[in-house]
C-alpha cells in the first residue's frame, strides 16, 4: 500500500467543489426536470471516480455512468447508492455480478440482448439505439428489433438512449447530421411508445450535446468532460458555460544541474545546451500518463509562475526542463504541468492541443502512479 506522502513525487490535485459546481451549472443548462448523469468512466477522466461520486451524491445527484463492470462494482463497493449505467459491453457471463451490484447494463445489439436474457438472471438494461455513429446499439430504424428486447424474459428496459458523434462540430454539415440523429432517435421513441412500450429514461446528449444544442425534451443528459470543467479542445461552442477546471497536475523537482555549452542531456542526448543552461529533472514521466512526445512538441511547466520548456526526451519516470530563467527552481520545489501557479496557467486544453489529442484522452490516461489530493480550497471548506 501507499507509504509515501501523496505529495512526495507527483500528484493530481482535484477540486471536488469545482466538479460539484460544474454539475450544477450543467444541470441548469438543461430543460427543468432533466437530470444530469455524471460520466465517471476511466476513474472520472483521471479525477478519481469514488471521490467524485461521493461528492455528487452529497449534492443530490444520483445518476452515474461508467464504461465497464469493474468501474461500476468499485463505485458500489465504496458505498455509492445512486443509479449506475454501464455504457459499454458486459458479457452475459457476468449477469450475476450485474444484478449483485444493482447495475443497469447497456444492450449493445440484439445478440447481446438475447444473451443477457438467456442468462436467466433478471437484469435492468438500457437499450442503445444507433442513430448514425455506428458503434453500439440497435439501428434506430429497426423498431421491431428494439421492441423485441422489451419482450425478452428477464430484461427490464429502464432506458432507451443514443449517442451523437459530431455534436462538437459547428459546421453546417455536422449540424445536419446531428439533426438527422435526433430525428431518428425521436422517431424510434415515438414508435416504441406507439407500440405501448415504456421507454423509461431517454438521453442522447453528452457534453458537446449540452454545449452546442438547445435544451432538449429528454429525461437525462450525460456529462463527462464538461463535468471536469474543461472542453475537449479549444474550438468554440454555441452555449459556453462558466465551468471550472478541476484538476491540477504537479511534480517535484528532483535535481537541478548546470550544463556547459555543447553538453547533451537525456536519452539519445536529444537536448544540446546551446549556451550554459540550468536543467531540472522533474519526478514525473510517461509512465504517469504524460505523452512521451510532449517535450518535442513544445511542452512547458510552470515553476514559481514562470514557464519553463521541457527539453530532451520524456523518460518513463522523469522529464527534463530548462530552468535557466527560473532562478527559484531548486530540488524539492514544485513544478505545475496542468493548472495555475504564481499567476501563470497551463490548461489541459493547451497540453492536449500540443500533442494533437483531446483533453479527454490526456486526462483519462493520468493516474497509475499519481495520488489524488483534494485541493486546499476544498479542504478549507470541509466541516
Ligand atoms: C464517454 C461517453 C459520454 C461522455 O462524453 P463526454 O463527451 O465526455 O461528455 C457520454 N455518453 C457515452 C455513450 C459515452 O461513451
């Protein structure tokens, strides 16, 4: 188990207060009565799923989604009582576990529904409809297939949902595609209801569906990345909301040394000191979830509020930064990779953008070795 102080090497600082405020802001952007489902997959996008779920339950939120059975079971084992929907595939062989943990399982296609039903275990399921993403779900046009799921023994269909695949794109073509997805989804719901079937919860919006569409008539909206207060990238959205980023990533300075002109540093000696440079080794590397290409792509850290460029190749457990301009840099000091420090700020969007990825990927890969501490501001507010 952990014996070191969480602040000894590198850590994630998470503000659960910010996440709770984001949840409230997001909910207020929905039609009154529409519930916000907090998407907690991938350890809440690197923010720590159990802490986030507990905080949101205290705030009165009771709808959660994860990607897989293990994530759902971990939430239940830690005492989370709300509804938990598994958005991804779970084989029917796990039916007993789904029931034991009182989970709602997504039906990913007709075969999956048949297998879950054949397990003989009574299950709560939500039916995914494919309205054009072509990933999971029964084709929304195939109302007969959807209706068959309702008739399958042992399956209690408590929701029918879909997923938008271009709702982050503000181009007219994407807008047309999203409108078509909504139309297919609405038609499928209407047809099921006409057949006398009760659809239960209905939802199609994820973060960008909330940020780029007007409030919709469905009973739930699922928020992942926006709940954590960041957007996937720097692109504009139609309905910007006052969301607060909830995660800072910090690492200790392990060692500082001075290189003479012409000396190299790191694997492959990929860095060469053009003049005399002070180089610091930070106690964080790609095994902590940082992209290895970051140093090559202009990655920077904040030390005492000053931006210091990453140099050389990112190592598994360390990375090198040029601290020539930050005279404060000293062993034991703290470098900020994501977050604010001394008036400066490096956002997750900036970091993700440098690596041509989205914050969703960057944040969800953090973790393995990075303890989570709740932010000092939160702790000050605790009873
Ligand atoms: C991951 C996921 C979400 C959350 O997406 P964000 O864009 O992060 O809000 C919602 N629905 C489904 C089906 C997902 O897989």
